[in-house]
C-alpha cells in the first residue's frame, strides 16, 4: 500500500518529500511521485502537507 | 535516447565539482568555485530556474552587497524599511524601523536567474531540466551523480558533489547525511498566496514599506502569518505553522483571509499565485561534509529558526562551500577533513546569532496567545531591536513585571 496524493489539489511544493524519512516521495518538477515499494504508510507526509491533499490507504 | 547533436555544448563526462540545485546556495557555490578556477557543473530539476516560487521572498538589505550580488531592477518587487509585529488580537502592534529590518521583497523568478547568470559568467556550466535522481557511490564514497537530461539517463563523475537541493534534501539524504536531531516538530510548513488588489494601508496608516508578521496560536500555531508587499497593492500573504500542528497550513491561511477584521485589507483581493513548502527550523545538520561531498543551504538546515528565512543564510553557506570546494578540488584534497573547513568557517560566521535564535524559538514556542498579547502591549520597537541583536536581558525584565508567570520560560534567555 502507499499514500495517495490528490493531484488536483497538490501544488507540488515538496513539503511531503522533505518530510518522508523513507525517500518514498520525490518531486518531479510538476508533480510528486510516490514510490509504493518504499512507502510504509507512516502518515508523516499526511500531517506535513500544507494543502491537506495526501491520504493514507483505507484499512 | 537523448539527442546527440554535433557541437551542442552538452554535459561532459567529468568535472571537478557537480552542484545539485541552482537556488541561492547552489548558484553562489557555483560562482565561487568557478572563480577559483575549478570546472563546475550545476544541475537543476526545474525547467525554468526560480520558478515555481516557493518563498515569501523577503531578504535583509545587507545580504546582496555583502556577497557581491547586484540586484537587477526586476529582482526587487518592493523596498522594505521596517517590520510590523501584530498581536493575536489583530489590534496591538509594534513597528520597528532599524537597519536590521531594512530589506527587499524579491521576485525570485528574476533573482534566482540573476544568480545563475553570475555563476555562468564566472565559468560554471548550468543545465535546467536536469534532475539528479541518484548518486554514484563506490565504497561508501560519492563519486558523481546520475542525471536525467534531455530524455536520457547518464552518469557524470566529479571530485566533489555539493548538495544544494533545498528543503527536500533528497540528494543529501541519499549520501547518508542526516541530522539525527530534527523531527517533524522542528519543521515549519508554509502556504502562501500572492494576492492582487490588497490594501497595504488602514485607518490612515501606510504599511506598504513594511513586512507584517501576525503572531498567535489562533493564526499560526508555533509560526506566524505574513503580509509581504510586492507593489502598491500586491503582496505575498502566507502562513507557516509548526510541524504536527493540525490540520494544515491552508486551513490557517483561509481562516485569516476570512476574518472580518482583515476584510478591509484582504476582502477584495485576488489570488494570482499559490505557493508552499517546508522550512526546517532546527539545528543545522550535524555534519556538513563527508569524503567528496558537501551539503549547503536549506538542505543543510541553514535557515533562521525564528522567521524561517533561508535565502540570506543559503547565499552565505553556498558561498563558503564554493570557496572551500574550489580550493580543495584544485589541490586534489577532497577528503572529509579537508572539506570540513567549510563547516568551521560557517560556525565562525553564523553560529553566534544562529544559536541564540534557536534558543529564542524554543521560548516563543512555549507562549500562548495571552502571553503574546501581553508582551506586545508592554514592549516597544527598541525592545524588539534588542531582541533581534540577541540582547535579551533588559526586555525579559520588562516583560516579567507584567507577566511574572513567564519567569521559568524566559530565564533561559537571560543566561545565554
Ligand atoms: C512558504 C515559504 C516561504 C518562505 N519565505 C521566505 C522568505 O520570505 N525569506 C527567506 O529568506 N526565505 C523564505 N523561505 C525559505 C527559502 O525559500 C529557502 O530557505 C531558500 O530558497 C533556500 O535556498 P536553497 O538554495 O538552499 O534552496 P532552494 O532555493 O530550494 O533551491 C534548491 C534547488 O535545487 C533543485 N533541486 C532539488 N532537488 C534536485 C534534484 N534531485 N536534481 C536537480 N535539482 C534539484 C530545486 O529545483 C531548486 O531549484 C520560505 C520558504 C517557504 C516554503
């Protein structure tokens, strides 16, 4: 599993990338890419996102 | 495959120094290293340097001159003569007009490009739309980068790699540089609108040459809300909150914009740009270098812990990293011990102020809105000036007369 980014809302500011301890997110100029193999659903990026556009997978 | 056109001055296979990121830190590092005579490659992911902007764009007046930067007219959006600090009640305020509060609100799209142009003129080779996706590491040592350019992936080797990749600091972290101190709690998260048709005056008072900082948990828990003018009726209006403060920055920005007390000034404003980002407001990284590798600017957490300003510190840190890298590359001494001169000089130049401001941040974080309201109705502009200079004792005394319950929190500052 991995977090989901609402790309309609995302302003690709990179705050989530800066926050992720697992380097599971990368800023790709005009979007943020999630690497599901690295994401451990810890939710730190969800808390960090200034736009509130990241969600954890439903349990 | 990437296009191979005969004669196109593309990326070569090897350089003395590769710099990842062409923000203020990377550009100054490139300029200084190139001036020393080293061959320098700068790679930036952005297809247009400086854009999109992720910054409030405030910069102290002393920096450009100090670091040999000539601001082109287009790089300056507004000249600033002071700061206005507003209490949580949105009523009490203090206006400070001192050399420390003089400065500019920049246009970073122009400013960042100007810095890159200077680096190019000094001899650095710069490429935009060139994303570094990994490092070449051999036996635990960084030997170069892997870059995505013109649709092709390739490796470029160097004696030194400098990570100037800003808050995300993916490159610094790929090299194993972590601070081990900072956490989500010690990072600010910011959201900002550039707005037009803003009123930079109210009740006959003109705020157009002031940066305005609104304090209080109600508006920005463990941070502040700002209005930075960018013209007579244009401004960056933003908020930075401490990490882990719920729900998120945009919530607080919208709350501020919707407050009836801000209606006159912001009620009819339009949003012409949306910006955001993370700002580390903690200790700098424990180590700035390892063999063949350096970290500089916001990637190294060289950011003012009080106001989250990172441009000025990035300029100086990049400059120092570039000087040391240039010298070390030419002498072929790129081990950690040689490169560490950069950290030594940085501490000599910056730590005195930085350390004090780190302590002040910890104190400010403990205050509630009643504390802020009380303090801002007690002290004056001269007191704030003393605080900015790191002379806390007389101000603490004054505050404690009216608010003795802050005794424990504030004594830390007196003992610095
Ligand atoms: C909302 C907000 C408001 C702010 N307001 C202010 C303010 O008013 N005043 C102030 O002084 N500071 C402010 N800051 C902080 C300031 O923006 C930064 O501290 C400053 O830009 C740091 O400069 P830098 O050169 O270290 O990094 P950056 O300016 O972030 O530059 C890093 C560069 O590296 C590039 N890069 C990153 N990763 C890669 C990669 N893998 N490959 C290639 N290129 C890469 C990026 O594209 C970027 O161009 C604010 C920050 C935010 C988020």
